[in-house]
C-alpha cells in the first residue's frame, strides 16, 4: 500500500487599505504540540463603534484559553463557537450592542484532513484546490 503525503498550505488575506468605518482582524492559531491542525479566523465589524477592539480581545482570549487546555476535535470546534457566542452575548447584555447586525466573520479549523467552517453575517470563504475554486460557505 502506498503512503499518501498530505501537505497543508494556508493563506489569509485581508486588505491593508480599508474604509474608516470597518474594523477587521484575521489570523491563524496553531498548537505547538498538535501539528495536524490549526484554527483560522476573519472578523469584520461594519460600524464606527469605538469599542470594536473588545470583540477582538474577547474572541482571541477565548481561543487562546481553549487551545491551552483542549485538543482539536469536531466537539472542540463546536464548543469554541459556543464560547465565543457567550462572550458576544455578555457584551450585548452589558449594553454594547452596536456591532449586532454589523459583524461578519468566518472561523475555521483544519484538523485530521477535515475542514470545519462557521460563518456569520456576509463573510465568505473559498478553497482553492487543483486549480479550481469552491465556496466553503453558502452566501445569503
């Protein structure tokens, strides 16, 4: 039986020149002890909300805490999305809700030859494979 090599290459693209009413952050997070996977994210907030940085801080803090204690799995991905939703709900409950309806995001995880993707708002995601482009997310 021949052994197939599996190679992961990633690219995350965000514009340097953005409109002043947009707050955007993108990234990729890998675990040092887990070489067969990573998380990636893109968040855009279409609002001049002065505290948009709170979403970035809360989302990244949530991701980093979970990565320290948990291993990648489908259940991990679902629970980390739940944790992020709880953080956003707390912001809204505290009266900081200008971002509601203005948040567009993609969070994904590549793990064990599978890609898991979650989308919010009008964010899109695509995969380039074998010279072809395929949408990862249903556009609304």
